[in-house]
């Protein structure tokens, strides 16, 4: 099959969205992010055409802050063109773009139920490095007391020391989430998140729990509060961290709360008892080291 992969044009949008509406049981999100991806100065939105010029595929790659890693997302192919290696060719093109920009590692998430995409990633040298769970609810909570507190830069060394010993941090592949991109949670990122007032902790001299909260929403969803990293050494600490986030969520500004964290039994069992679960999904985080 003769295809052409090129940079997206604004005129591609309508035709692309025409086959990106019912990708999943709940629909798709490409319509919400097209404009962001199209104007992304740190990434590239690709479109695939067949020999007649019909739009048959799309994907987006973004180079993460620091420039050493890339995020791959939004691979979609018209149903009648699937199993034609188009997704693999898009993957190759995204990796080539990222490599030219200096990236040497790439990551992506795949639903735990999407076996064909998992196989494609694995055939192309990616390995599943972490398992994440997503919960969403519009349940409202009464304000409660909590021993969790906002982190300050004075806590930076203690938080970093805690994370370096944390099993959850290791199983999370050292990542946190921002606008549905998984980024390295290194010391530099942690410092920035503390400055943004996005981090809360339990413990004083000995930190025993960390939560990262996105209170700004994502895309056009400013009415969503997200927990984007959750790590605790005890059930009490976990309860306090969740209560801290729920108190912010209950301020009246938000319509929904999302939790995106490592699929740890201790965490997910607490989440299920803590709130009414409305939507949930499991994801596998794939990663690959590469050279240009």
C-alpha cells in the first residue's frame, strides 16, 4: 500500500475527526486535543494519506521538558485500513522526529484491554514498565481534618529521600502525570511542582507519604481536579493524603475528581472504600530506549 505521512494541516481536522469519534466504548478525545497538538511547538502532529489523498491515520509526538524523552499518543487508523502496518509506520516516524530533537527515550500508555496495540508496541521494542489505574467521580465530600500539609522547598531533600526508597515510586517507573502525559518525576521536576504548590505530604522530619495534585485541570477541562501521583507508606498517611485532595475538590470549583496512580493494591483498595467509583480504567505504561 502506498501511503504518505506528513505534518498535519489545519484543513485535515474535519476528515480526521470523522474516524476518531467511536474509538473506545466512551468515544474518543482527539476532538478535544487537535488544536493543542496542531499548535504544539515541542511536538509534531502527523497525518497519513493514501494514494488518493484520503486521510487514513493520525498521531502526535511531544518532546518532554529536558529534551531527553518523548511522549507518543493519539495513534488512530481508519478501521478499513487497520492491520496494514500504518500504526507501525506512524510509530517509526514519531521516533525519528523525537530522535532528531535529541530524545533518547520514548513512552506511551495503552489500555490494558487493547491487546492489539500492546502487541504492536512490544513488536517495536517497547516494554511495559508500569501499570496505572484511573478513577473518576463527581461524588462530593464533606470537609474533614487531615494531617497532610502543603510541601515547601524546605521539604525537598526529605521528599526526594523518601521517593528514592519508595516501592511505589519504583513501580511507577519514577513518573507522574501532567495533561495525560507521563513525565519523569526527578528532583528538578519535584522542585518545580513544590514551587507550583502542587505537592502535599504527610510527616515532618520523616516524610511517609506524597501526593501530587493538578488543580488547574487539563485541555479545556478546568473543572477537574486530578491526583497525578500518589505514594504512601501507611494506610493512615494514604487516608490523610486523599482527604487533603478531597478537601480541595470540595471547595466548589470542581465538577469531577480524577485519580491517576500506580495500580497498587493498597492504594486501589483505599480508593474504592474512600469514594463512589464511577469510571475506571487500567493502563500499561510502555517505554523504549533508542538512538537516532
